[in-house]
């Protein structure tokens, strides 16, 4: 992740806030909301896309309606910190479709995974595939009881 930051003015930020709320908004409506005419607005959106600020446009799905109601945060610890182990683990864990996010952390936990499954039995099947990806010293699972906030919008 990372990369160099891009200079954004107030109108760019308004455009990005609007698109984070609804990426399907027509350019004419977007332009009106941010106080521009269509062509300058379209050019800004194109520039933001070309610069990689707008990485992609996707559909957000309702996980409950897709029977993915159980969210599990999996904390991993390992005594292996070499590149070979990391490559093996990253490749194996990333290939598991239930894993929607992976972070390498500083502190007591080495890696944190966000996993979505239908139920405990599905998590157990996932867990057996996860521990086969690479040697792990400690795996701890925390089951989300309630989602209090969820957003894909970045704070602009």
C-alpha cells in the first residue's frame, strides 16, 4: 500500500465525498452538487482516476443477504519473520475468499485478518484451510457480535 499523496483542492474533496456516497451519480448531477459545469467536473474526475486517487468503482453488497453474517477477526502470531514465510503466508491467506482484509501489525499480534463466513461451522472449515497456509504459532479468533459502524468512505 502507500504511494505518494496527490494535491487536492476543496472541489476535488467534494467530488470525492460525493463519489464515495454514490459512484453512479451522473456527471451533470455531480457537477451541480460541487458547483462546476460538466466538462471541468468530468476532467477532474478523469484526473483523479488517472492519478489513482479513485482506485476503482465497485458495488457494495449486503453480506447478510448473501449469508455471510458472521464476521471474525483472526489474530496471528508467528516466530517466523523472514521473506519466504511472509510470501507463503500472504499468498495462502490471500487466496482464501473468506479473507476480506489482511494487515501486518506492530505490537503483540503479527497479523490481523478480517474474515466473513456464514456460521461457526463454515468458520471451522475456513480455519483448517488457514492453518495449512504456513506455520503459525498462535491463532486467536474474535467473533463480532454487532457491527456498530461500517463505511468504505475515507475521511476527507
